């Protein structure tokens, strides 16, 4: 009895390829590339093909597809790639006779839960990415309007400077400096226009919207920032309870789907799973060789133990992510308060300058500067508000609740 088992063992090991492979011939060394030697020369762009008298950036459309943050999240969840395929996977279907095939029924139920949780994890991540781009679009569109308003002020300043120059008051008209300021605003507006187009294209893909729609998206959100911060401990408790990736690992930690657990472990790191031989003869003789290689129950227990270790590590990581996201959200709210105070102070300065102007004093230059400062302060406030909303979305993403809202 022992003799034929030993013979089969030797045959399987031989067919498995235990012989050392022959050494491959050494590759010849490639000759080192010889690059030309030259002196240092200035690096200047060649803009000879760019027309310097190009037409200004075209105006933005007058009609848009209004998109709220809630609709953005909902469409992203509904259009997440591969999520529905995970929910409808064939291995999640219950067997025809679950009472007689209890092991198969337990595996099907575990497959349904694990694949469902990972589908929700995909949806949660997609919604977080979509909301991040949504608030970037809100910031870009708001900054665009502020730049247009800034250009209007600078063009009026340029007209006054040109009039002063024609009147012989050249020392009071710094026309070249004003022109540089205007060109800088036009360049920033052109970059924002391109950024808006890129964000529209990306959001349409994430939300499964028609890519060829002529009407761009408009982020219809009030960007309201609350007065209080998130309860960090409650956020951690909620996240550890609802995060789909943690719940999927918890199902696998029960030990009802060892093969499925092996696939998940390999997706985390290929070396975490079992590295079985791909030799068909080894698979054929595996049941016979089981007494020599270890029982399947022991391997399943080892797989379950690795899943539990991964779960414990992921729970610690999830808690750290939630606490970090809550801290960023809190810092963003303080930034909003500081920027709002800056806007209020510039508003007060403009009101004082208007009083002096009404009293007959010449404060034109100071008033133009203050107006531009106000537009800059409003732009900083807009940036701070959109960053707070992006931080809030990241906190909900870390808690795993974007897919449940």
C-alpha cells in the first residue's frame, strides 16, 4: 500500500518539473549610446506659429445641464462599472436543492454577500471620485466668472490710463503694467476654460451621461458650509460598521468560502494566497497525495486565519482614514471662516472709499485696486468652500456611506 503511494508521489513530483532548468546563455551587453557634446544654450520656446493677435477666449454657453451634488452621487453609484456584474455573478445563485447541498448553499450565500459588498465598495469609490470632480467644476466655473469681472475692471482701468496718456499725463498711466495684468487674466481664463471642458468630459463618463451633449454641466449646489464639525468618534463607529470592504472580509472570515477568500487574498497581494502548481498531473494526483501534503481542512483554516489578519489591519487603516478625513474637514471649515472675514474686510474698505469718493476726493486708483482685491478674496473664499465640500465627501467616502445615502 505504501509502495504504490510512494510511486505515485515520485511520478507526480517528476511530472511537476522538479529537474533544474538548463541555464540560459548570457545576453550580450549592448554598447553604450554616444550622445553629442555641445555647449550650454538658452532654452526658449518657439512661438512663431502662435498668432499674437488671436481672438479672445470665446464666451461661455448660456444654457447648461444643471447637476446637483446629490444627483452626481446617485448617477455615479448607478453607473459604476462592473458593480452590477458582481451582484449578478453566477456563483452567487443558490443551488437547486439547498437542503441537500448545504455546503454549496453556504458558499453561494457567502459569494452573494462578498461580491455584493465589493460591488458597493466600487460604487462608494466611484461616487467619491465623481463628487471630487463635481466640486472642482464648481470652483472652476465660479473662478471663471470672477476672472471675467476682474477683466472688466482692468479694461476700465486701461481705458482711463490711455485717456491720461493722450492728455499728456504719462506718469499717471502705467499702460504696460495694466496690459500685462490684463493678459495674465486672459491666460488664466483660457486655462480655466480648458479645465472646465476636461472636467465635463470626465464627469460625463463617470455618470454615464451622453458624451456628445452640446450643453455643458452646471454644478447647481449652494456650497453651504455648516457651523459645526463632525463627531469623530461617531464617524469612526459608523465607518467600521458600514464600510463595504470590511463587511466583505468579515463574511470571508467566517470560513464558508475558502476558494473565494483565496481570490481576495491574491488581489491584495499575490503571495498571500496559495501558489498551487499549474501542472494538470499534480491536480490529478492531489487527492491521493493529500496525506503527504496536509488536509484541506487545515489549509482552509490557514486561509481563514490570514483573512482575519487582513481584516484587523484593514480596520485599523479604516479608522486612521476616517480620523484623517475628519481632521481635514475641520481644517477646511476654519479656512472658510478666515476667507469670509477677508471678504468682509475688503467690503468695508470699498465702502469707505465710496464715501470718500462721494465727498469729492479722487480715489479712483484705490477703488479699482480694492475692487480687484475683493474679487481675489471672493475667489479664495470660493476655493475654501469647495475644498470643504470635497473634504466632507472624502469623510463620507472613508466611512463607506456614499453608496448608502
